[in-house]
């Protein structure tokens, strides 16, 4: 099985833009235990303000300006809601 894109978006929002992509993958991206690979970002003036991803070796985490914080992945709908809550809060 190959990675399958299950969700993607890119749009202007306020002073910046949001964009993201979520794939269903055949095997978890270590150390994550779920079968999703994702990256979501809110960019203002060319700088990441909020970001969520599950990079190999780091697992699920989010970026809040320059701070990296562990993130507990539940499912894709919750991921998208959590991301948008953070974007709304930081705007």
C-alpha cells in the first residue's frame, strides 16, 4: 500500500495563510503509533507561527512560534480542530 492523501488545504487567513496535508501511510512514522503522516502550518509574513507535524524521530508535536510542544494525536478530525483552535488563538 502506498501513502494516500486524505486531506489537503491551502488558503489565505487573516494576515497569513494556512496550509496542510494529511496522508494515510502503510506503517506508522516512528515514534508515532498511528498510520497518519501530516504537516499543517500557519504562516504570517513568511514565518511559521503555528505548525503541527509528526517528523520521523520526533513523533507528534506542534510548533507555537519558536517553541516545540509534544502533541497527543487522537484522529484526523481532532488534529484539524486543534490546529485551527491554535491558529484562531494566535491571530
